[in-house]
C-alpha cells in the first residue's frame, strides 16, 4: 500500500484520520513520515493563513493544490496496480522488497540524512516506524494479490477511520463507524465468503498498521528535521523486507525488466506522491487534504478497473461510497471539534485579562519592585 503518506503527510496520513498531518507517508502515502507531519502541519497552517486574505481571483487558484493531492492519490493507487502486475514475477514479498529498497535509495540520496547526533530514543522511533512501514506494505500487497484493489484499500482504510473515532471521543463518530461497518458488510456480501478470507484478513491487518503508521509518523516528525526521519525509516523497512523478498524470489529480483517495474512502483507509490502532497500542503488546509485522502478507495477501484480489469458491481460501488462518506465525516467531525475547543479556550482567556501576559510570554514582574514574581522564577527554573 501507499505510505499513507500519509502520510507524509500524517501528518497528512495523520491528517487522514486524526485531524493532525500527517502522513505518509505511506503509508504515507503517503501522507508522512520523517518530518513530514511537522512540515506538513506548518505548511498547512501557513497556507490557511495566507488563504484567509486571498482575493476572489486568488481563490480560483485553490484548484492547484487540490489537483496535486488528487494526482498524488492517482500515482499511489496506479502504482499499486502496477505492483499487482509485477507479482506473478516476484511474488508479493518480492514487490515489497523492490519498492522499499528502491524508494529508500532515492530518498537517502535526495535527503542525505545525518546519522550522528541522534539519541537512543530517536533511533528507537525510527526503527519502530520502519518496521511498521515494512509490515504495512507487506500486508497490503498480500491482500492485493488475493482480492480486488478497491476492496483491499476500502478494508485497509478502516484502520485510520477507527483511530479517528477513538481519538475524537465524540458520540457522532459512532454514526460514522456504523456507516463504515455497513459498507464493509456490503462489500463482503454479509460474510467474507465472496472475498478471499485470507486476503480480507491481510487488508484489515494492513489497516491496523496504517493506524500505527500515523502514530509513528508524527513521533518521527517531531524528532527529525526535514524528511530525514522518513528516509531513515524507509531504509530500516528496506532492510527488513529485503531478506523476505530474496527468500521468495531470489535472482528474479535482478531481472532488468523487473527492476524497471519495481522502480516505477517505488516512484509512483512513494517518491512522487510525497513530493506532490508536500507542495500541495503549502497552500491547502490540512482538513481539506484529509477529506481528499478519503477518496483513496474510489481511486483504487478505478485503477483496478482500468489496469487490472477488476470490474465492480453496483453493491461494491455502494459499499466503497459508504466507507468514503464515513471517512470524510470522521475527519470533518474531528476538525470541527478542535475548532470549537480552541474557540472556548479563547473565550476563557478573554474573560481573564490578568492571565494574558503569562499566556503571551510577557515578563512577569512585580509592579512595585520590578523583581520577578514567584511564578516567573518558577517557569525560568523549569526551562533550565
């Protein structure tokens, strides 16, 4: 699957489910890893601030970043379709190895992350993030090898959706969860007999890893600058996936045509969407980005139909639509709830003008003596 770039977004991928930005991958996408959540959140905030003062003519340019996000989603899902075409040559684990190894090489060359100056906790986070990347992609490609691409992504998106419902803790999100469950039941025909049960289990497990990806993407983004964390985590994931790929496919991985297709998958599913989404988040609010990411199951179904000739029944299309609506609703509810809480905090601060200097970081000094107050001294001691 894509580094739900979120992925890379997180924050984007983050953005996908928790209302934070991801990643990212993807995945992150792929949403995303490394420092993408941090960079994406800052970029989205700056973009939203700039957008507030845009003229009507400038507002017309809003389609630009939207088009970049959609292009990133198309790249990820059509990359997944190419991966499915590659599986008869290398197997699912071989595809995972090629994708992660080649994507890691590209990112490490471009980002050139430093290996010094990181704490043991930093490296622990990167190793955990890379392990999640390898597991998420391995599980997703095992699912895509057994069930239609649209169904695989629809089941996978349940992981981020569940995380969003848990984080939000709002009653209305139960409605979105029920709606998504209805979509899954439709997709499975009332039981997973219509789908390969093993493939469905792999897709759901990939969704669990996607939720973990969002969490570790955000943690990695706080610890590493630029996209260094993502590049290092991709390297860890490649080291974990390569032995499994070699065991399954051996020298088949070195066939020139196979390497070429593997590079296409790596670029389409990791490098290109990460770049497009990072550019988009400079002007696109993270909430809008998250809603657009909710369209991934529909894009995956389209890619499966056009590239793999995987036709959808009317029931399948309705099931995917229900999951998309549930994902969008969960994202909008999460973002709206944060806005309401922020407004309430602002009102409380306005009702207590005496607290304003402390909140704004003003010097806390006694009005008569000019000496620091106990509170100011305590804060300064805490910083040291």
